[in-house]
């Protein structure tokens, strides 16, 4: 279906989906490759009227969607997963083109997207209620009472650029699988990636008519979706400032937010430093550090601080940086020039305040490289805010207690980790870490699509992962038969 897009020289055109109807517009926005600046795709510039049209189509399609049997919805998801597997290379190429994700990691994202859909299928079989003993108290009486989960109706999904395929699947597969209708607004940085996935859903022989719509745009389109009375759920992955706006505009509806992070780890003196450095280099610089759980802060026991800093520099310099089309590339460019300029300014500021660069730090052929900063202090931006760039900061600490205090002293609480062979310390860490997820003896960047994923504090509200997304996209109906 998408064979024409498997060349890196092809310009692909995304289109609007008003339900199952595909339309184009004269006004289009170009998407340029972050790697070489060439135009790689175009997408329609949607208006408020376009957005409302998609919402009303979704509203009208709810009655039909709710009547579709579970077996039919499962066949639908199975068909999409099968065809996505067949189109693996085309999807990997469009990811490399639109967001400059290295081709090897683009293929991994396609594979994970298939798995996310398959996990949704497995969890749909468990989407059930239970009976309730209404005679448990003297005031009650014996009845047949139970509850079940039903689709909420219309779900709005707003997705980010860093995983523009798999994070779309994490929302629309459970939403559609549960029997809802969906209006998707994908990131402006990867319109074609979302269009191609949506097309697989919409053209499936098992598809529910008009259940999925796709519109493109920035604040105006997003605000129209969020403020509308039509959606019952807004599911958003993105930045804290936009999350705040959504919370203020949404009104009385369910809002699920997966926001920013400031992931940290503690390296105890008992840790295997060589293995730890290898994993930390991966966790800090995977996807150019543009991951909500990218390793940003490394607190190292003072007795092994210098040794670890040296190992971290060695491992970082091994990573190949360059073209996303090269099979050996580990890391490509940042998403845009603004991100690169911010990264440079933060490093310059930290250096002026006493931090030192032990690896990277200077742009090479248009790409900002993996950068390790040592002697970073608590008041530097590199520590206080979400970097979302290939920078990791090393901080020397005298003990575990100091490390966990510093890790928790953040407005974010997504995922933390610890490297230690001290079992009691690891057990304490599970209790002490103020975040949505902890990892023992690996990087906080470790995530499996089957697990609940989300954070505390400014890192969000609600949880993703197919099982938990299905709960977000359904409502409980309580039934009593006397």
C-alpha cells in the first residue's frame, strides 16, 4: 500500500480523514527533514471548521461503533497489526524522514507499534465487570447486581513527535478497540506517519465506518478539540505548558495527560560501573535524548564518581552520530533548530557556572552530539528543568540518602532508577522514590508497552499501556436486577 514511500527522496502527502472519507486541501504545510532540510511530506492546514466537522462525524458514528461486536473489533485490530507488519519498511522510512529517527530504531518503533496493537487485543478479553453482593449490609437485600464497562463515546487523541507511530497506537488502538470513535490530532512534525497508520485502520475490511478521523494543526485545532462538548475523553502526550492549557480548557470530561520528566538514577559504589556506564549512555542519548524518560540526572557515589565519569565519556564517544538512513547510526539530529539552540545555550550557561564537559558539547556537521556534563549543581537548568536533548549531568553525592533527596527534589516524577548490589538499598529506593515508575539495576528509560506508564507531580495524570488505556476510554455502568 505504501511502497511509494520507501524511498528517502519521495515527498509524501498526508490527507484529512473526515471519518472514513479522505480529503485534501489547497493550503498545505511542508514538513522538512531535521537531518538535511529537504521537504519530506506535506499535510493540510486544518481550520476550526474542519475540526468541528470531524468532531460531529465522530459524534454521529458513536451509535454504530457501540453496536459493533467485540469479535469484529478484535478482527479489525488483528488486520491492522498484520498489514503494519507487511509495511514495516515503508513505516520505518517515513519515521526516518519526518523526525530523523535512525532507521534501525525506526524499525523497532514499528515493531513495538505492532505489539501495542496485539497487547490491546489481549486486554480486550479482560475488559469485564463483576457481580456485587448487595445483601452484604443489613440495609441491603439480595439482588442480581453487577457492573460492566462501556465505551465513553468520542475520544480526542493528541500525540507528540518523539514516538509518532507507537504513541498514536497507544491511544487509538485501545480507544477504537473499546468501541469508541476517535478524532486524532497528530504532531505537526510527523503528519505522514500518523496518516499512514490511520489509513491502515480506515481501509481495513473490518473497520467501523467513520470511527476514526484525523485533523492536522497546532494550537487553534487543539483548542477546538479540547473545548468542544463532544469528546468525553482528552488523551494528550506532550509538554507541561500545553497540559496546563488543556486542563484549564477541557471542562467536565476525562483528561489523561502524559507530560514531561526529569529522569534520574543513583549509582552506588557497589554497582558494576562498566555495565552501568554502557546502559546510562544508551538511556541518556537514545532518540537524541528526546524521550520523556530519557536519563537526564546521574547521581554518583563520591567514591566512584571520577571513575564513572571517565567510563561514561568512553561509552558516549562510541556512539555513532549521523544520517538517520545509515544502518549503523545510533543518534541523529534534534527535531528542529530551536531545540538545538536551546541545548547550546543551556550548556554554555552550565559551563559559565562551573560545570565541565567530559564528552561532546560542540556541534558536529549540523548535529549536536551526545554530551556528558560533570560537576553540575542543583540550581543549573540542566538539572532543574526537562532538557529533552542529548545531555546528561553527573552529580557527586556522599550517600544514598543525599541522592534520593535530590532525585525527589523535582517538579517531575515520571521514572527513576538505581544501580546497586545492596538489596536493602534497592528495597528502600522502591519506597522512597516519588515517581510513577522505578527501575532496579537498569536505566529509568526502560519501558515495556505492556506496563502501566505515567507519572506523579507535573509528569501527568492517568496511565498509559493498553490495559490502563482501556480503563481510561471506558465508563462503568452499574446494574441492579431485583
